[in-house]
C-alpha cells in the first residue's frame, strides 16, 4: 500500500505513565518500566494531541499504568476535549477522589472505564497486590453519580473466572452501561505467569454459559463484551484490527507503537520527541513493517483468511517463536501450533495445572516535581 494513501488512526491510547499502585500479574506494561523522570512533559503531550488531531484521531484513551498519577491529567483531558476528541479514562480508580472526578468532568471527560479484579475484597486485593476493592466500588458509584457512562473491565483468568456470576452481580448493582470480560492475552507479565493464569476448558465453558444468560437477561441495559482466549481458538484474532490500521499507542517515554506489546519487537523505535506523528504513522518502519498483507510468509500468504485475521498477532508470534514474521502460533495452520497445544494441555491436566508463584510489576518510584498523585 503506498504510504500516501494510508488513512489516519481513529484512536490514540496515551499511556501517560507506567507507575501504578497495583501490581497485577497479567499487567500489559513492559517488563522494563519507564522511570517517572523519563516521562513526556505536559507540553510534549499537548503537541502530541495536536498532531493526533491533525492526523484524524477522534478518540483519546488516557491510560497507564495509572493515569490518575499524572498531576496534569485534567489539563490533558481538557486539551483533547478542546480538539473535539471523545475522551476516555482507563483507570484502576485508585485516586479518583470526588474533587478530581469533578475536575475531570468539568474538563470534558466523556467516559470512564474502571478495572475490577474480582467480586469480593479478599481475592480482589490479592490479585491487585493492594487493598483496593472497596475504593474501586466507591469510585464506580461516583462515576455513575456524576453522570458518566461506566464501563467495567475485568481481565479473566484461572483465578477469577469461576467468579463471573458474582462479578456480573456487581455489574448489575452498579448499573454499568458496559462490561468487558476480557480473557487474558498472554504477552509480557501474563506470559511470564501463564501457568497460573490460563484457565481450563471447563472453566471457560462455565463462564461462557453464565455470561450468555446475563447478556440475555440484561440485553436492554448493559452491553456485554466477552473476549474469548485465543489459546482455545482455531484461528487468531486480527490483532488491533490490523497493524498500523486504526490505533496508535504512545508510551510514557514518547515511543509510538501500533499495539501495547510492540515494545518487545526488534524494530527501530519511533519517538514523538524526534519525529512528527504524521511521519511516524505513515512512514516509520515501526508502523509500516506489518501493514497490509505483503509482508506475509506462507502459510498466511496463500491462505484465504489472510484478509480476515491478517496473520494474527505479531507480538504473540515473536514472544512464542522469537520470529515476529511467523504465522501466529494460535493458528491451526501454523507449524508452531504445538506451543499453544502444550500450554492448553498443561492447563487441563490436574497434575500440572496448580497455580505457580506469580510476579507482578514492581511499582515505579515517584518522579520529578509536577508528577505524582495530587
Ligand atoms: Fe490467518 Fe495465516 Fe492462519 Fe491463514 S494461515 S488463518 S491467514 S494466521
Ligand atoms: Fe502487538 Fe498483537 S499485541 S500485534
């Protein structure tokens, strides 16, 4: 595809910081976290948002780490909003005090997405690595009270998937407009902890049954998104809707990525401190490497599904095989599918399926003046 005909991205995921009070074992942060002193300054983010708007970005998602740890969050949301973008806060909700929430609302924040780990404090706090359950519930109530649409995001895995019915009970009680039940994607921290996180087939079937019944009962009130785990699928997902096709991620240090895990890939970095966003999106090797289908080797190159799933996930291919150009091992046509089958077999074998010790990201220290929890 000639670069001049590439459409701009629809959405920008602004990872403002890797700092976070939680330490979930499925964290999508890189294994090596950006120090707070290396984060983009407020003026950098202003410029990035301006350039994103010029590129055609319509939605800004403020994420992390925990974006509430950035003292300038309200200002950045206000700036995105003034550019006409739909603004979304993706948060653990730790630090969403009433004054902060009101300031975000006054700045034009359109939507809040709160993560929850489980349905009750003991399990939730163990999974989050910090006492947080009650604060999350309180913050979710505040989001509704202030009139925002509320999405609850739940990452499902072996240790909480049997609690789906009770978790959905909270979705109903809190009046959430949408719930995303996303089975863990096994990259980074989650791949390191995979044996403790990958559910059994029986667990998945039960969770799907419970979710179907809930969706049917509350179909006029709550959108229910259930993301199946690709390890139990025959074919991979079209990751991010296609490489460099719709979404752009910018990390705390200013590196731009087509997805959350591309920092692992051996591609030349593209940083907003050094290049305009327009060049990064249209012409940088990071974004052009796997755009479209021309890059594909066999079996994808000659496969009738190549426009459907675009060869699957480059990060998964790299993390499991060491070669980012290979077919996603999730695909049944991949010569590497045995890597997935072995993990699934272990998760379904009582002799090997006991949760192993897990590691989560170590919280990043506080940084320069101007950054930190207000
Ligand atoms: Fe998709 Fe490639 Fe598998 Fe075909 S061979 S289904 S294009 S991943
Ligand atoms: Fe990077 Fe799928 S997470 S391409």
